[in-house]
């Protein structure tokens, strides 16, 4: 019986030593931060879109010119319950008298994207100097991809303004001239 008590005491002592070293737990607190941010970029910066108004034959009306080479890329993290929009305006330049410059955005392309992309204003808008106009609305947290054709594809159309008379159209001082227009795109919080 004496041997069994010694063995029992040795066994219990061994368990208490084993438990005290195996039960050491350490805690550490850390925090993670996801800030709200908004980035926007054109396919290339500065983006170059070229269009020429022309008539197809004698007696024909001047036809419109279109270009769909520009894509806008967006990375956005919004606050809960908030959304963003993309606006466009002509800035630092004037659209030639008697003509209109229109832009329409397609919905975001989806090959390598994720999130809430909002909705493009598919009817298109006529750009006005220094007046922001919404082309995509309701953007949440998302990224649109970085490839050349990822993002929101924009189609620009330059056309004669049918509410003006042709007498308003002019080439300026030379037989033909090129006008450079600056279109500014802004990604901003919805009010």
C-alpha cells in the first residue's frame, strides 16, 4: 500500500507540473483600419479622344462623330449606407458654337472586378462647360479592374446642334482648325 501512495503522489505531482506549463495563454490586442477612399483614372492619362465632323457628299448634312476608346477605372470604399457618383463636365475650354458634345457610360465591365458598381446613366448627357453632370450613380465599395478595357466604357459623340442654324458653324480663321477640349471626371460622395 505504501508503494501505491508514493506512485499516486508522484503521478499527481507530474500532472500538476504538466498542466501548469501547457495552459499558459497570452493575449494581444490589435486593430485593423479600412479607411473610406475613392480613386478614379482614365485608361490613359491624359486620355486622347479625336473626332472630326464631316459630310459624306455634296448636299448632305454634317454627320456626327463618335469615339468609344476611353474607360474609367474606379477603386472605392464607402462608409456604411453611403454611395458615390461619377460626374463629367467640360472645363478650361469651350464647345464650338453650333455643336454638341455628348457622353454616355456603359455599365462597368466585369472580367476582373468585384463590388457595387452603381448604374450608368444610359441615356447619355450633353456636356456643358463647368457644370458637373452625373454619368454613373450609386457606386458602393468596388474595384473595376486595371486592364485596358476594364471599367466604365465611355462613348463620346460630337454632332451638329440641330437647334442652331448652319450659319453658326464655322472653321474659325483657318480652312480647318482643331479645338482641344478638356473633360473632367470626378468621383465624389453622394449628398
